[in-house]
C-alpha cells in the first residue's frame, strides 16, 4: 500500500514491529525515523529477533501471560505512539505549532515536554509546554496540566516564571512562558555549598550522606552564606506572593528553580500546585504528591489538608542542600526516604561545617520542623528572618531547647528512652534509701547540734544589736533622702516657673544645682527646653523697635532705643549662623523723637540683600525731617551717598520693594485736625520720587508691602489696603473697638493678617479686603505677627508672653510656645524658616527659637464630643471615642482622613475610653452605663479592619477610664474607679483571624480559625482610684497613675511588671492629683 509523507499511523507502526509490512512500507518508516532521530531513540530496535517476532506472531490463545520482553515491548510501543502523536500534533516535522515556531526541546518530565520556541505574532522567544501524551492524555492529566497553567498565570512576581498564554491547538493543551536562559539551581548547588563535600554512595544507618569535608577559606564561606541567604529570601518572597493568591506549589526543590544569566532565581513547574480555596480534587487521600527528598512530613504521610507550611519546608530543604551540598535525606528506595522524612531529625548543617553561622542553621532547622506549627508561620516570615541575618540583626527563630530535644530523642529512640526511665526510677529508689540512712545519722548528731545552737544564740544576740544600729543609720539615711528629694522637687518647680516667666538663665542656674544622682526625666526635660529651644541676644538698648533677616538669611539686624526724646538709635547686626555679633553702631545724625505721633526707627534690607537702610528723625534743634542712612552688607561700611533727608516728613516704615528700598512717609503735622485727611506717601529711597499717595484719617504707625510689591498695607487704628497699580483701597477694621496693632502679608501676597488690641488675629483677602476668619489668639493684646516662609502657618505674639502657632487656612492653633519675658514688639522669620526671632520691650532682648512647627496637626472632630483617644507608636493611626453617640472613629494621620467609624454600645451607654494596638489592627473600648448610679463598665475588643466585635470582657463594678496595649499587642491592661488593676492576655495574633462573635459564643474569640479564650493574666487591688495606665512599648512595663476622687490624698505614679504585676519602682510626687501618664 502506498505510504504518504505524513507520520505513520499506529496500525502501520504495529505491523512494522511485528514484521508484517511490505518492503516499501518498511523503507518509508525507516526514512521517517532517520529524519526524526529523537523518535528513533525511543524505537525498540533492540527487542527484535526471530524469537520475539515468533512470540508476537503466536496465536493469542498461546500467550496466556506475556513474558517480560513482550511487556517491555508493549510499554515502549505505547510511549512511541504517544511521542509520535505529540510530534505530529505540534508540527515537529515542519517546526510549527499554531502561532509558535519550535526551535529545540528544552526538557521533559513525567507529564509534559517543554520546547524553546519563537512566538511568531509578537516575535519573542518563549518556553512552550505541552502534555507529553498529546491527545491520548487522560482527563486527569489534562486537568493537572491546566491547573499548572492557571496557577502560574495567576502569579506576577519577578522571581516566578510568568505565563504568557494558555490554550489548546488541534486538541493539544499548551501554555507559553517566559524563556529563562540558564540552568536549574540543582546544577548550581556546588557553587553555593558552604562546604566542599563528597557524597558516600553507600547507605549508612540513617541513610544520610557521609560528609568528607574540605574547608573553604573564611572569606569565601561568608560570601557563600550571604549568597545562599539572599537567594532563598528571594524565593521566599516569590512563594509568599503565591500563597497570598491561594497557590501552594507542593514541589519546591532546586530542580524547579531556574537561574538566569544575571544570577536571579525564578520558580517554575507548578505542575503539582494546588489552590487553597478548592477541595482535594485530583489528589485523593493517600496519594503522594511531590519529590520524596523534599516533601514535608505531612505531605509524605499522604495528607490532603496541606497548608503553606509544606512550601516553607520545601524552602528549608532547598536551603539545607545549598548550605551542605547534599539533599536532606537519601535512601536506597523511595519508601526508605519517606520513612526518614517522617521519623528522623535532620543532621545539623554546623556538623558539616562548624564555622557556619549559627543563626543561618537555626533558620534552616526551623523550616524543617516535623510539626507544621513549629515552622515559620509564612514564607514572608522566613524571608524577614533571612534579611535580619543579612543585616546583622537578631533573628526571631530560636534553636530547639533541651526539653524539645529530649522529646524528639525519645520519639526517635523509644527503647533507649524506656531504659532511661527505668534507670531514673532505680536512682530515685536508691536516693530514698540513702535519705532514710541520712535521717538515722542525723538523729545521732542532734546532741552535737544543740550544743552548737547555744553558741549560735549568743552570736545572734550580738548580731541583733548590730542590726538595731544599722536600722538607725538606715532611718537617718532615708530621712536625708526624703529631704534631698523634697529639695529637688522644689527646685524643679521653681525652674519651671522661671521657664514660664521666660527667665531661662535663672532656670539653668537652679537646674545646675541638682546633683547628678538626682537628675530624672523632668530635669532633662527642663534643661533641654532652656538650652535647646531658644537663645537670648541683647539689642543693646531697652526697647527693640525693629528687626529683620537679610534675604539670604546670613545676617540678623535689630534697632533699639531708650525711649528718651533725642536719644540716639543703636544698630546691632549678628551672624545668623553663629549668632556672633558682626557690628554695632550709632548712626550719625539720626535719633528717636517723641513727637505727638509716636513713630519708632525702622530698618530694612534691600531685595538683593546688599544694602541695609535705617530710618529715624533729625536731631533736636534741627529742622523736623526724616533721616535715612544706608550700609552695604559686604563690609558693613556706611555708603557715602547713603544719607537722605526728607524735610517735614516722618518715616513710619522702610520696606523692600521689587527693585529698590521704599519709604512709607507721612507729613509732620502736629496741628492737624481729626477730620483732616493725612496723605501717606510711598517714596523711592534712591530717587526720592513718590510712587503712590494714599489718604488716611488715623495716625499712621507702621506699613508693610507684599513680596511682589503690588500691595501696600498702612497701619493706623484701622488698616488701609492699597493696590499700588490701580490705587484701589480697602479698609480692614478690627472687630469691636479694638485698634490694629500689627500687620503681615502672606508670602504670596494674596492674604493679609491683622493683630489687634483685643488679642484677635484676623485674616483678610488682599484682593478685595474680605474677611476670611477671625480667631482669639491671646488673652490680652496681640502684638507682632509673621508668616512662615512657606506660608503654611503664622505666628503671633501677645502681651500674655506666649507665641501662638496657627494654621493659615483655618486659623486653628497648632501649638503655643513659652519663653517671652516682657511685651513683644517685633517679629521675623529666617528665610529658611528654621528660626523665628521676637524683640521685646523694656529689656532690649531678642529671643531666638529653633523652629519646627510641623510637629502637630489638626484632625476635624466628628460627632458631638471626643472623650478618649489613642494613637499607634508610628503615628499612622488614631482612634477616638465619642461618648454622646457611643461611636469609635479610626483616622489615617498621614492622610488626615477618617477611615471608618462604628457604634460600640447601645443607647444610654457611652463609649468613654479607647486604645489601639501598635499594629493598628485591634481597638479596645470601655463604657459608662448612664442608667446605673455607680456607672459599671463593659470593656470590648474589636477588629479594626472589619469593625466586628472580637471579644466582650466581663463587666466591672465601676467605670474603666484607661486602657493600654503591650508593645506586641498580645496583652491589654486597664484600670478605673473600682480600684483594681488588670492585665488580660489575648489569644494569639489577630490578623484576619478575628471574626464577629455571635450571641451563643459571647465570651470567646476566634483566632486563626481556632476557638480560644483570652484570659486574665493577673489583677491586683490599688489604694486609690486609677486615672491612667500606659505601657512602655519597648519593655514589658506599665505605668499606673492613682488619685483620689474625694481629694485629700497624695497621688501615686508607679511602674509594674506587665507579666506579673509586681511593683518595680515608684516615682516621687508632691501633688494631690495625677490624671495622665505616658
């Protein structure tokens, strides 16, 4: 029969093997095999021969049982047929399969074959995987193949081989992957191994390799450990990525890790992968899935309820092989290997290479624990511990203790363990016998002991006398300590009062008088305030009239006067980097005059910082005029042509315009009537020309110009805002009858802040003069005001001797700063915003603060009232409690936004206290029952992510006013007015394990799918009512503040151990009440 050029049919191949083909048919098959040598290798040529052909040609009745040669032939025929099907279906002879051009075979396994291919449509190299048996594949094989493809396709990680396409072509299942040019990790083990070893081919008693070591140099050993830890950490990240998407690999081993040209690992072959959210499916109970040498014990036992712990074990087995160069267990048979995996503890890697890092061995052995719950909880935890090892930080894993090692040894050697128990019993029996003998001997010695007792009694009497003397000395020492403590507390109180009064120098003198052994946190706190937050500079004269920083922030200049008519003006300049004085001078021909309109000398730097101008009045006896002098700031020499005189004028302000210095002038008119307008002129200092002229009715005291030079503010009893280009004017009148005290433009020039004599600060829109808001900033008159260079906030100073930092957009207070000693007069920010300087009246001092106003932020309150709050240590999350609505609100402090809110208690029960765990996952609340006179409380534990109730604690007899979590979130402490301090141990980590508690399960919590009950670790009574508790995150300690609700008793603050409740120390206090401790 003619033979086509296509691949031979199954029937033709069978007849060829049985010798039933014609010569032409046989010749055609021979040519086909020559063109496909990869198929010829599988062809059973060595099973030919007359005897075999005779057996094949024998009648079926004579072949009751096929012999071994016949069975082998039949098996190889089936493999050949399957291989030919694959070759035909993928177009092997022509090199094409659908959209792919097949280039070479990369490898094959028990189920699939992988080709190197080129995707024609996208012109990219890929790895193409197909089922080895082609169309003859069983439904289970097809399902496993598709499971592998779907599992890999769900993953997107740099260390997992990505899947490009999954499909079917002409009935053949396939999927394409990224082509990794490189070898498997199994072929690289020798490059990573931390010990040069040889494996003994023999099978020893534990089926373990016989390690014959040849030590590596110390430097290379350390480098290899780092390479191994880095590589396995990357693999653990990839495995954790798969676990997060519900995929278990179940066959992690070096052969399934590809190393690319850059040395980066890529996990492949998800043929045994399993989705955690599916039923057993293809794997029946008792089936073995995976490679025996790398199986976890539960996997080797054939269990189907596998967890992510099997992949952690696979990573540990891979890490073990990379460290030692050998597989974990070896045996002569698969059954022997499985027995070793389930029953025998692995050999310690340090027994192979004693110089190996102990932490790396501990990490490896933790992964290889027989029990899943003794391994790392996740692959991410393994990666984190490896990175701690790489960073030189302490790891979390700990080696097995003596008790655990003993139990493992007993399970491994039950006979020896039984013998040991018998030996211990025998020794105990012998010990009892010896004890009886000793009792008899001791009876005989009693008479001797009585004689010795008499002599001891005499010695005790002498000791008692010495003890009394020692007690007297102790009492005297205690009295001295109390006296020193009282003196220390008094010194701290006086120093604190000096800080409030602004007398920092005297406060420092008092603090220095405290001995080193007395200095506690409050001493360091006050010392840090005195030395770190601000410094004092002397302006030279009693009253600071003006101050300014140069535009480059290099210099600070200040003017001061004595307030005596005709007295000269003192100019002093400092280096703003070192605060050392640069120059001090008294400008010639310029003084302070107490005219009917009180006007102080002013100064300003030019916009380029190269000049400083100072204005004042002419000397007594001369014609009334305004005098201006200028200095160049490079050498601080007065400019020869820098003097300018404006006859009949008064300069109320010197401002820096965009091009030159400008003067705000008013005419000297002592006899002007109240209804006569006063023309305010803006003059160019260089040319003397009038830039603008504005009428004003009230006496003008000061002026300010916006940074862009477009707007001018004139300060009198009211504020006149002038747009210089159009000469349009707006009047800003403070609320009530308060006169304006100072003005300041926003750096953008679009807003104007006005401080008035009533302590108010009002913000106006500079474009149209509309008021945006007004806030009460100070209890008395508000003085100078200044915006930060960024314009985000502004600072005002008042006669209450405080600085108030406020948000520009809302006017809300950010913080309040102490340190002023007298009335503030002028204020200025450094250009970089790092310093703010305030000049004072009557003492001639300048106070300089190192500034950081971004330490506080405002969160818009929700509900009727905020009674309790708590934040995580990292400042990310804030929880607040509203007693009116009985709700808890969770805030994201980075975004300053509400995340979620929920109702904690029913109506008539108020939520009064809240605490949030350090990781932000748990929230604890306490309540106040308005219906009960004494006000019992019911603490609760919530899942912050789901807002579900996790646990309801037993109600207390009185209200709980304070709760606090431990640093790891496993303990919760609280106290209140029932005079009882309690600490509860919460059952395990929360994560996603906490769920809502139905009514029938109240009093229980569900953690990680297992019911567990949080229990009270300890409780202890207190002398007074508890007002606050606070846990120190870094230590297992809790601070407790006690005060009496009825007064008349001293408050107590002490520290207890979080685990046992024992008092560790008590803080000395001399106050009747403490309501907060942190």
